[in-house]
């Protein structure tokens, strides 16, 4: 290996760029490398400092002087593959662990750990609407206040994806001293630069929603941000619809607030230690500014290494390793910022479904179930979708017009606020088989 650059952030896919040289393998085929696993091990003497493995997603044949061959490659975690799959899909009565588990399994991510302490109730109806599997996973995790990272083992090539909803689940912190004199040989790895900054971010979140089962319910939750003595408190984020139908909306508001303020206070540092990466906690010691000697949560890192002497005949300064990282105080949980939900462009057609042999299949509210034309997973039966309300020509308290769509009829489905999770039937129509009367 000539050089590498490893870029990692919480709730993001790591990117590992490698420059390689070989005198043994002078002609590698793309099929031998692409979509295969690659392993990077960083040593200090006889001790392993870091291991990383991932999928080779890009490979380049470089210079060849008949004696040696230069190669370049990009490596990403197995979850990267989820960005290549786009889908329309319905999940019914599943919680976030079950939904994400399905996504990970189908994308070949077999090693993963859900570390959850917060409540994550089941969702009645949840739609992946034209999103890649990766974008859908990230959006759902952000809504539920979940961040993720890759956990790397020291003594083996084991590596797993960790999904976490509180900083308390991170591994125990380790101490690392501050030493700005990088010219002096030191026996222990240290932090040579450390700069702490703050910025103005949203100060509060207000969420509101509506449910027809409780039309008089206020449906509002407020959440104030923490640790904002240095700014005004007028920077409110108002979110409607909040995508909740009960008291769980308070958690949604809190997780949103944490996400909007995840970079309100950030320290950036430099070290030669490869052991500082997102998903770990460190304790800074020996800094002359006493309030910085505390526990920190690592949220990002850029690890760069070089050994130019690996190329025969090339002169260089020798092996070098440098880590630029970002941390936040560990007394708060970093969460991803809310991600935009896809909107349905407009109404679409569907077919009313129900049990075999039934003509009318509805609940006490006159709602029916449908089979969407884009749905490849659910059969056209009594479980093909959630119960969907039907717009009527006249609706009052105990009076009005009521026409229940029959099983097999084509209906026009719209979506409240363009939300694919909130369908509503606005009308019905004839087609070639269901013809007009007369």
C-alpha cells in the first residue's frame, strides 16, 4: 500500500481510498476485484491499531512499467449496496427494528446490532416510495432518532453495523492526552490540535398532526433545545404534519430537536491515533483549558496514511499517519437531522380488495383496503393495505351520503399532504371490464 484516506461520519457510509503497488500482480482483471471484500490493517510495531473491511466499488489500473503496477480503489461498507436498489414497498404493523432488519437482510448486511433504549412502537402503514433502500433506511432511522456506524474489531476481521438511539450504548471511553509539540517523540498517541466552536442553530421544535379518530385532539408537541445559553430562543422549527397519531409525537419532537442541534457545539482535533473514529468516546486529558478535559463523542474522522517507500525507487519522508476528527460533548446524543420524505406527485388508481367471495369489505368507519398498481409484494386480499378512508359527497353527524366501494372496483387514491403513508380515496372510475351501466 502506498497511501490511504478513510473518511467516516455517523449515519453515513465510510469511504476508503487506496493507492496500491504490486510487483507480483501485474495484470488484475476487474472481475477479480470489483464487488469483492477488501481488508485494511494498520499496525504499530507488532500491535494492530485498526482494521477496516468493505466492498470494492471502484478500481483503476494505473501505471505499468513492466516491473510493477499501480492500482487505485475505493472501498465502502456492505450497506453501500443499498444505494443501488430503488423500490416501492409497503410495511404494515412493523416497528423500526423489523423494517430496518428487512432492508439490511435483502442488501446482504448480515452483521448488525440494534442497540435501542427509546420506545419505537409499530407503524400501522409505512411506505418506501421511489427511494433507494439506503435513502429509505436513513430517513426512517432519522425519524426514530437512530444513528448508525461501523464497529471494527481489533483481534479479527469482524465488523458490524451498529444502530443506536443513545450515546449510552457506545463503548466505554478511553483517555488520550493533549500534546501540541508534535516534533517531540512521545511514547503514547496524543491529540496535537483541539479547537472548540459553537454556532447558532434552531432553538425549538413544534410538531402538529391530526387524526380523524380524535378530531378534537390538539396533536401538538413542543421541544426546547438544550445547551443554548449563547443564542436567542426565537429560532423555532414548526413541522406539520408531524407523522404521529398519539403521545409518541413528543419523542419525535425531541429527536428532531437533537438532530437540528447536532452540530451546535463541535470540537475539531488532530491526532496520530487511528483509534479515534465515529462510534467511540474519548476523554481528553492534560489540556490547559480545564473545561475541555472531559468526555467526548466522536462524530467524524478523516484518517490519512502514507508510506511512499512502498514504491521501489521512490524517495519519501517515510511512513506518516494523521487523523482529523470531530467530536461533541458526550453528555448529549448525536442524532441525524430530519430528512425529507418523498411526496406523491398526484392521485393514482388502485383496486379495492377483500377476502375471497366478499363483495363489500369495510370497517366501522366505512374504510376499505386496496391493491396499489405498483405493489409487488402484497396479494390482492384483505391485508393488501391499511384501512383507507373514502371521501363522500355529503358527510355529517349521523347523516349524509355513504357509498362503499366494492371489492374489485377501481378507485382514485390521493394522499393527504402528498404523504405516501396517508392515502385517501377521492373517487372511483370505470374501466374496460367494469363498464358503465346501460
